[in-house]
């Protein structure tokens, strides 16, 4: 006959063994769940990256501002979503992948591979006048020039001092420039209508005028600060998914630092010594003060629409550094009030310059220049299609430089940077 104590002891052992066994089962279950979760998280990251690559490859086929659902491998196991929207002169691709309660979302700023085609240092439209060079002017790269050719000139006591007029191949240009990308123009012209999309959040600028920091993630709705009057951005740090719109003028002071944001206004003024990475879009004028430094990927764009009583212009003062794109496009040509891009002495522009009308160029350009006509202003006169003490070097532009799709033939998208 089994004693009661032995029976209790046996039951105790059974319970302990059951608890230990259950613990092993639970530990194994949670360990497997953890491993599966980690593996699935890695898979979601891979799927998001694949979706971004899909967006880069089939960029033209993806509609803007529409959620596109993708089955990456046609197996119903890798379902992702992709959206594309214009961000100034560039695009934002946002991809998302989900599994149960896990989600991975990434956004990238994209531009075009401007090195995929011909590397053009200078495209000067054919206005039946030659290009004349004087002083220490150096042009490196392929050039499209008027049939009248290129020659030496003697101006203000200076003659051409270089070894070659053009260090590259020369081709004949057309009477007009390669057509500008109309999609780029139209998408940004919409922002001057001051109508707000349902996908955006609008705030009266007066409510945040005294704030010293404005930050908005690209995972959130675009934050738009609007004023029917002029704005002054002073003593601020502005970063992220933010747009400023003014029906007057926007002035940026040197104590303001901007990253990734876009400004739209009638006129824009950057005071001396501003340092930012920003996109500027204006209808009438843009003035960049001395010693400003606009880092990659900055954009300075003047989009003229309709008739005007004054000449539209982009004026860049001396000792300015800009890495990105500068472009001027006028919808209507008025020969009495032609629009102008003026780049001052000792400036360094790295990237792209496109002027549908006049360009006054001094300083150095690492990249390509497209313009209808070049002006040289001296104390004694104004000369057409003359360059003096100018450097344009297309060969020095990095192979990794990603630019704006200023012309229609540029289409292959590449990543500029990942967005937070």
C-alpha cells in the first residue's frame, strides 16, 4: 500500500515536470516567434527597398499622388504600396510594406542621372552671332554653339589667354534650346495658385512667426505655411516636409537655417551669409546675397507666367556657392523686357544652369550651362555672346551627381537622399 506522502511527492514531481516542460514549450514558442518576427522584419525592409527600385525603374509609368499597390513577385506574399509626388524640382517616392502588426516605410528624394546622356558643358542657342572669349576663360566639355563659331576677343584691355578656345567637341546648336521639361514647370506653377491639396496641412504663418524651430517628418502630411502678405524668416531652424507660400515676398535672414523645405512667392530674397539646403521658386525675382552657401540639393527657379511690366530676374551676388540647379523659364518672350540670370564674380555653381532667355555669367561652373544668349556687362559697354574670365568645366562634375529633370530627355531616376 502506497503511503500518502509518497503519492503527494509523486504528484508534486508531475506538476514540476509539467511546469518545466511547459516553460520549455513557451520559451521555444516565443523564441521561434521572435526569430520569425526578426526574419519578417528583414523581409519587409527588402520588400520596401525593392519597391523603391521599382519606382526608380518605372518612374514615368507611376501616376503622381496616387497610391499604387504592387505584388512584387506575383505570389500574393509580398504586397507593398508606392506613392510618388513632386517635391520642387525633384520627386519623393514613398514605399510601405506590412505584415500583421509590423510595418516598414521609407521615403527617398529622387532626381535624374544627368550623366546618362551626352555631357554638355555649354549649349548656346544660334542667334547668328559667334561666341567670343576673352581673359582667362576656360570651357571644358562638349559644346553646342552657333554656326558663326567661337573666336577670341579683346575687351577692357584683356585678350584671350588660354591654350584652347574649347577643350572638347563642338557641334552646331539650334535657334532654340532643348525644350524644358513641361511637367516640371506645370507641377510647380500649381503652387502659385495658393490652393491647398487635401493631403496637406495648412497653417497661418502668423501663428508660428515667433517659433525658433519648425520640423516636420516626411512620414507626415506636408505642412504648408501661407500668408497673403510678405514673410520674413528670421532666427529659425526649418527642417523637413515643409512649404512656405507667400503672395508677396519671402525674405530669409542669415540667422535662419533651412533643410529640405520649399519656398514659393512672387519674389524671394536671401540676405548675405545665408547657409541652407533649400528650393526657391518665384514668379518675378530671386535675389541671393553675398557669401551665401546653398548646399546640395538646392534649387533656384524663376517661372514667369503671363505678361509683366518689369524684367524678371535671378540675381546672384559675389562669392556665392550653390550646388544643385538654377533655371529660368518665361512662358512669354518679351524682347523689350527679357528675363535674366545674373551670376556674380567669384561664384561657384556646381550642377545645372538653364536660362530660356539671358545669362550674365561670371565665376566658375562645374557642370553644364544652357542659355539663349550670353551677356557681358562692363563699366563701358554691354556685349552679347561674350564671356570673360569664366570657367565652365563639365568634366569635373561628379559621376554621382543627381540633378533635376530640366529637359525632357532626362528621365532615368536615381536616389538623392533618404528622407526621415
